């Protein structure tokens, strides 16, 4: 079986719009987290987020503006960059041979929030007809497909933060079945009052007002996470096929993936990371690599002590005493729901490409977790492989192994 | 229905449509567009539906789903709407 290659990537992140800007900011440890500006957060228990602020009217066809949620507009920008990066010209591949598989955690939540607001303030006749699809989980897949005329096998994965990796895994399956190329990944976010309530109710948001004191995973002072918006879209192709069409470069390979689901939460039996450990081991099996072959880990980094403990337990169980470097670039963006995993995949490939492992910011890792967290400045390392871990609310675990281009 | 709405003309209708469904840079709104197929202007049936909702709220015009999905040009939409608007005094 030929390898499944990443041939294009597009990034939208709170600390950088576009892959190059994001990577530059990430290596410079520039955080995109700040006080929420999208709405007044004063009445809420958490006030920080990683926002992507841009005027879409400069960048997207005007006709798309009334019918798209902010996260859909960001998805379209990332997809546009990924297609350009892959050098797939319109019409070069048969349109039924290019699919779109994205992940979403909440759909177009902000759009839905505004329409609900109209419903109750003014009445049902004021709700936009575009609400029929603009809120929906599959809307980013659909809008990308329509804009670029891609009619291959498509779909959406919904598994909270784990879904982004699961989408890439599904794209890999499609490529293995003979689909020429698949746009995949996720750009996600729901930074509106309704979305904020949904995240707050989980009880895991950091209440800190100072970005330097919020979202400090694996720190003894960790008190929760900061939500972010953004993510990445990748182009996956079968490596020989990519070469045959004259793809300029392979950015790396998707080598393995596995997803597991945790048992029902039970206060008498806290999360020990067993399900996550299983996902990591199965992903390694799928890649044909052993733990010793993994050069760097991109952690899920939930930012609450119990979940950090579970993840650290899973990772130390797999890697033993070997101090494999652990990177948490999402400390600079916040947790981007489904967008986080794909952005970590892109970041891992850039780290491998450049030999620079990005640092975590704001966190001082507590020794008892037993993790070798990269902090402060980038670590120079000739990495060839990376493990990416993502966990979603209510039991989703996903792990992916990626490797260097030849 | 507002009693102070400007008369519904083809220009007014085109403006409402732009506000409701956006304007594609590719679709030039210059010149006589009354009979240009809506699809060529980049508008689908949802764009018409969105516009129809505004016409209902502002002019008291109620279009059936069949009418909304059957409309193919701004001129047709204007004719349907005007049938229900009392002549300006």
C-alpha cells in the first residue's frame, strides 16, 4: 500500500493567519490569547479566548457573507490556502475524485445564536433562511465543496476535540480506497454567548483574567483551559498519485491513527488515561512504529489537574522512562475544539521539516507528571516522527502518528 | 408591514436582494438585470427565500413556496410581489 501524503496545508489561528504567519508566531512563542472582544464577557465566569479577528468581506465573495458563520469563513480561508499550497489547479483532477472530510464540534454556533436572538426578539418570520444549513455540523465541508467544485466522497466527523484527527483518519481511508485527493482537518470555534455558556457549563474553563495565568497545562497551578477558534485544513493524497500529477512537494505522511472511547465516568474510578493509552498504542501499531521511534509528542493538554494526570499517565505508560519531548503549541491559541488536532498535525509536520519543536507558553511543568515539556524557547531536534493526541468531552480519544517527507 | 417603505421598484428589489443574499463580485449589478436569470447573478432559491422574508416583513407580501422556487428573474419576483401591494396613492 502506498503512503498517504500531506501535500497541502492551510492555517487559521489566533496567533497567525496563514501557515507562514502562524509558524513564525509559534516559534517566537507569541500568544493569541486575550480578553474576549466578540461579545462582552463581563457577566461570565471566564473572559479569555484565542480569537481570530478578520474582516471576511476583503477575502471572500460577498455572496457568501450573509450565509456563513465566522468559523465557516475561517474554514474557507484555510481550505483556499491548502489547495494553493498543494498546487491542485481547478480541473486538473476529476471533480468526483476530490473529497472533503472535516470535523466540527458545534457547527455554526454564532450564526445560530444570532438567529435565535432574532426568533425571540422579533419573531419567526425574521429568522434567516440560511439558518437551515449555516448552523449545521457539515456546513464547512459543504461550503468548501461548493466553492471549489469538489464532488468526491465527503462527510463530517463530530467527536469534540478528538474529531479533527478522526477526520484526517477518514480522509486517509478514502485515499487508500482510491480517491485522488481529500481536503480534511477542521477549523472550529463558537465564541458567542451561547457557545460560551456551552463551554462554561463543562466547568473546565480557566477563570483567570491574565493570559499569563490562564491555560497552564501540566503546571501545578493549572486551573482550566482557554477556548480558541481556528484550526487547519490539509490536502491528503496517495504519494505516488501526488508525484504523478507533479505535486511540488510532500509535506509529510500520515502513518497511523486510532480512536477509542472511555468507559462511563465514575467518581469511584477516576480517569486513569487507560482509554487514551489504548488509542496511542493502537495508533503506533497502525503505523508500524514502536514507542522508541517517536521523536516528539503533541499533547492534548486539557489544563485541568485530573485530565492532565490522566494524559501524563497514558504517555508515561507508553514511553516509559524515555523523556520524549512534549510540545503544547495550543497554549498560544487556546483549545480550538475540532480545529486543535489538525493544527497540531500541521505544527508537527512544520516542526519535523524545520527541526524546531515549538514551546509551550505560560506553563511551568510540575515534575510529578513525568513529562519532558518543551517550554520557553523552541527545541532544536532532528525529529522524523510525531505523535499527536486529542481528547474530546465525554470520552473521545484520538491519536495520530505522522512522519517526515522522504 | 411598515407604512413608510419606499415603493417597490426593480432597483429597490435588487438592493433588498443584495442586502439579504450578498453580492458576488463576479455578478455585475450594472445595467438592466431585471430579466437576467437569478442563477447567473449567483442567487439560488435560498437567496430568493431570504429576500421573500424581507418582502413579507416590509411590504406584507406573502409568496408561496411554489412561487419562491419557481422565480427565475428579478422581474418575475417583482411582478409576483406587486400583485399583493396596493397601488401607491
